[in-house]
C-alpha cells in the first residue's frame, strides 16, 4: 500500500472513531462487565482494570491505575491542582476534557441530539439521562416516601427535604442550601462579578451566566412561546413553565411540607411556605427595614413607599397597589358576596370582613388598650377608644370649628346647623 493510501486509512479510522464518539455508537464490548465503548483503546483500558494490571498506585489513598497519566491526574484530587482554566469565566479544571465540556456552556455547542423530541445536549451522559423522560424510567426510589426519580442526583437532593440537610454554606453570609446550584446562584448576590454573567442581552443589557438562559430570555422580547399545552392550548416560552402549568390540570402537588403536611405544586412554593415555620424573612425593605418571607411580598410592600398603584378599576378608575385589592373592590360594583357566615348566613365581599364578623359570634377581642385594659374586636375601635385617653379630636366642624373624636359624632352635630 502506498504512503498516501496508509494516510487515507489512518484518516478514515480517526474519522470513524470521532463519529462513534459524537453519535454514541458503541462497537466494542467488555466480556467481563458488558460495558460498551466507541473506541478499541477505551476497551483495552477497561480490560486492564479487570486484570488488575494496576502498576501505578496512589501514595495517598492506595488506589491503583494502569497508566501513569491516570495516576497523575488522580493526584490532583488530593493536591487540588487545576491546571486547565476557562478563558471566558476563569473557572479551573483538573482535567482537559472537563474544560472542553465546560466551554460548551459559553459556545452553546450541543452535539448530542434526542431522536424523540430533538432537544440537544452538550454531554452524552446528559442525553442518556434525558431519554428517561421519554421512557418514564425512574430507577431511584426514596425509602422514606416511595417517590421515584430518573436521576440519582435528584434522589439525593430530595432526601434533604426529609433530613433538612443543607450542606452548601455561603462563605459570605453563612446561609445554607440543599443544592450546590442554589448556592452558586446565591453567590452572585454578593459578587456581582461580570464574569459570573458573561452573556448580555443586546436589547435590555441584562446579563446571564449561561448562553441558554440568554436565549430563553430573548423570548421575553420576541414574544416567542414554542411550548403548547395539549389540554387548554396555552403557550409558554419555557418547557419548565409548561410542565408546571400541567399540574393545574392534573392537580398534582408533589412537594409536601415536612412540618404540617401541606402540599405544593411547585418547589418554590414549598420553599416560601417553609419560612412560615422557620420565621425566616430574607427580603428586607431598604426604606423601612421591614422583612418579608417572599420577594413578591417585598415588591408589593415597596408600593407603600412609592405610591404606585398599577391595578385600575375599569368601572370607577380607582387604583390599587395589589391585584387582590382590586378583585375585592370589584365586588362593590357587582354586589358579589361569596363569603358566607355559617352562624347567621350574612354575606361578605371580602374574606377578612367575614373573619372580623365572626368575632361578633365568638366574642373574640384581640385588641387591648394599654392604658385601661379594655378589649376590642376591631383595631379601628381600639384606635377610636384611645382618643378618650389622649384627648385627640381629629374631626372638625366646617361651620363653627367645634372638634370631635369620632366622625359619627361630627355628623350628628352637623344636623344642628341644618
């Protein structure tokens, strides 16, 4: 065979090995453990682990290796040496191939394609795990609640909902997290480092740590919603949002509170709920320092400082800072009173009004005067009573200037002028 022919054979062999790697085809099978490989060299390396031809031992933990290079790479676990650094974000790796796989986060390269739904992945292992979402294979089962998972990592994370373990601590504020990813996202609050979010949106300037997150964000500008609900036809920009939405049709609430047993359709709902037990209020108002257990409650509270009332009544134009307040207000126009007293049958437009009304039946008076000890069922009644101690008379007659502590007394007084 000519020299050129030999080069062509070598090139074709290299190409075929590369194709096998990219497609996941496994032609070489180990006779001992039945594991499959895309290249014969990988099979040979695997066979040496069975023959125990481990000449190169680790002086620290005693683990043996067939090749000196593998032993040297293994030693980095003990020394912490990470010689391969990402030029984009600065993250370091002990193995070159780990860096090469990591670079796909920045380049967006996803060479592995799912034959069922066409979703793409940066790693072959991720594709294999993804295939379980189609086969419904969930081999990892929780011994405490019998819930099953497709991934071992998800089972480990789930177990922490039972043990309350939070092994990942923030080195800045000491806050604990049950998932490493949650800690990494939290750290960006402290660092604010541009390297943490190298992908910027050209339209609004918002930064993202991953290119895929930027691509999803772009749909907020384009309005693209590629994921349709098969039941009601509602569209979503993210597949995760569609999955969460489907729970509204199934009624499934897979996230249970270990304290009171209440179920939630979203893990975020369970996390927010747990703060009602722990009393944790991590969201602090910069104006008055009031704390809140949920970020959305802080956002709503800020309107008390800004005066923002984004929810307008279509009937009278009155504005409200909360959507729920607008919904309650609309009943003054419709006359709807959905909250009925079980004792007397009286109806109310707001649930809080029903709760207050129930005190007329129970005699419950939670508001106590610090001066004389008298109790009241309503806070407004206590405030009005306090004027008998302070002498405050905020209501004045526009005709003669006489002042009154209660608006009702002023109204009766006005009749003396008419």
